[in-house]
C-alpha cells in the first residue's frame, strides 16, 4: 500500500470577525461591508432507471463483475468459496468456474489481452489466468490489501480500500503511479469495485449505495450515482449484502450492477437528478 503524507493547514483568525458563540463570521471588505462566503462547489448527482433484471446467485459474495467479448465474468470472495466464473446473464447460471485455494480470499478481476487478473484481499497475491480456459498462468506479489481492479487498456488499476488508485504494469504488476481520489479537496476512502466507463473510472464505495465517477488523470470525483433503493428491502439479508459489482459492455453501451449475495443483476440507465 502506498502511504500518503498529510498536509496540515493553519487558518488564522484574522480573516474572520469575532463572535460570542464561537461561530466564524465573514470578513468585511474595504468599505466595511460583510462579504458573502463563496458557495461550496457541488459535485453533479445522478440517479438511475432499472432497464432489466436478471437472476443472480444469492450465494455469490461478489467482488468483481465485468463484460468481455460479450461474456459476463464474476469473482467471488470468502476463504474456501472464492472463485472466478463465467455467468449466463439471462439465467444466472455458471458456465464455468475456477476455484481459488485456501487461505486466499478472492477480490476483484480484470481482463487485459489474453490474461485475466485476480487479486486477493490480504494475501498480497495476484493470480493470472488464460481468460478463455481459466488455466492459471502465473502469480505476482504486492504490498497491502487488494480490493478492486480495472484497466485503461494499458495499465492495471487497483483499489486497496483507501482513496488511492494504484496503476500497475500488467507484465510485472509493479506499481507505476498512484492517484488520490478527492471530491473538492475531500478524500474519498473505501474505494472498492472498479470499472472503466467511457474514459472514466467508476468505483463502488464500500457499504454505500453509490458509485463515484472519477477523472483518471486528476483523481477528482466528477459525479455521484445514487443507487439508493435499487435492491428492495425484502431482498436484503443483512449479511454484508452491499452494492459491489459494476460491469460496462462497451459494445452495447449497457451497464449492469449487482452486490454481494444479491438475488438480481440490474441493467441500469444513468440519468441526471
């Protein structure tokens, strides 16, 4: 994991008038008139329409979801039940599956070229497979935790539960750069499942029904997609059944989302609030 230094900021009292209750008041201008505080910038918000619903394995502790060449792939977690799988969207049935041996806890996946990459939560291990056969082809080691994966077509991009996205060389898995994700200066921690969507990185935020739209060049959050209510209360199990799966099919321009232990995969259409 890449450590970040914290920059301490000191604000002097001279810019504000005194107030008996301790609240800060706007400073006066040269004419003695109070000046209004600048408006806090607001990040654009989006909501969704459900276009279609498809069955999903309620035993799948979903860690990653992706489309590749018209096929849907999923990774699942938990020690002893982690695997990578190809799934038929219409039926939710598993076409093929490759289990991950103990003690590894599987996390996100991504496909780049002929290779499917799978990371692990706390083992510090990444595994590679031929995506067409699921035959394991190699492994890498890395520092820190592994959460989600995506790609810009050149680098592997990885989250680790912080607000930092780490770019990695697909041949060596070595870190090549790190990008801090912020929303108007505020850090956005617990970035989880990742997806590359039309030049943006979309990221689930752990335990929230929201997706951050991130500018990969700057790390700035350019929008928030609010998915509150997409999973009906009756379908909640209370067992970590959180949003955790984004799959974008560039060929059809369709977006699918799901979560851990969810009974459905949802095709959604994103729209402005």
